[in-house]
């Protein structure tokens, strides 16, 4: 099952027909918020904000891409090296080497129209964290009790179908996980504390299951929004493995978080009324 976002005429010109937006016109050229840059057409995570740098070229520039997210080949002009989304083949831009902008000496020059963005911070400045730990009803009920958690929402993320429904996710054909978005106050708690609590409320050794629930949508997963979140998660997982646990939890860059249908939100709280 595949489903992509609808594109505007300008986006189709660039993404499908390999056009280029005028320099300095794209919304992500001067953009500097922390988070993950995604493929505009299919939601695939492509670049971390940590790897974005100011090149003054007029287009968003990154000196690295998320592993296996971008494919390269010689452009139709026979000179430049084109980069495309590895999942859907969307045209992104070009990559250049040897310019000495950064220590990695690469510049992925990308059209803003080829990108979307999922932020590490909520609009009110609070921090976001995204996890999957089985059926999201129980996970949300548990997470809400953690000091410093301001609000939460259940939904779907990590798959290859845009705007999935609950029925589609349950089919196992979309690749999505039942997940929770946690919004927390960094003055009251931190990502590591929330992460350790996440591991305490489910069994991270189960593969494609959690308790009696079976299916890929129940797979334990951490969706990191920054390189710092990735490093913290790796450290916590290594600590658990040293304790003898065979961790099957996935560690993946975050994609779009699609809120679940209204009747799934705060499900346990409403059932207890």
C-alpha cells in the first residue's frame, strides 16, 4: 500500500519534473528550527536540522543526510550529481563536494518545495518526544502521570502511507506504529527521564508485539527529533543491553505524526468515567 501527498503545480514541477525554485524564495533557506526535514511527497525522513548550515547559496544546505534516505546519480545534464528521495524518487536537488563549507565537505543543495518539516518543539516552545510501545491507549494513560509531561496525543507514525486511518494501520500494510506524542516542559523534566520511563512501562524485548497484541503496528520504537535525542536513546538502550536485555526497540528518525481519530484520544480516562 502506497499513498502520497497531493502536490501543488509548483511542487509537481520541482519534485516530478526535476525543476528548480528561484534562489532565496524557498521557506527553508533561512530556516533554523530544530527537527527533521522530510520528503514533501512521501514523508520519508531525509535530513536532521543538526546537519543544516548557512551556505548563502539561496537554497537549504545540508552536509549530511539520514542514512539510506537519499539516492545519488548523474543528472540529465551529465555533469551534476542529482539527489532524490530513496523511498519515492522525488527530486530533491543536487549534491556538491569539495567546497569546504564544513568539515564533512559536502553540500546537499535542496529545493524547499521538496521538503516538509517536523519540529522538535511545540508551538508554545515546549519539547516533543515520540514513542511507540504497543497499544497507544495504555501508553497515553501511563505517560500522562509522569511529572513534567504537559500534554499528549496518540497517533500513527513511521509508515509509508500518508494520512493513514486506524483500519489501515491495523491491516499491517502501512508500516505505521501506534504511537504517542509527548509534550514536556524541559524545566520540569528531560528527555532521558521520559525515555527511561518509556522503557519501564512496556516490554522492549518483544518483536512486533506487546503483551497479547500482535502486529507490526505494536512494535516498540523511539522516533528521534534531533541528534541529541538519538544519542540519549542510544546510551539508554546500551545500558539496558548491558543489564542482559535483548532490546528489539527500533531507533528511527521521526516523520510526520498523524493524530489518531478523536475516539482514541485519552481512551482510558473516558472509559473510567
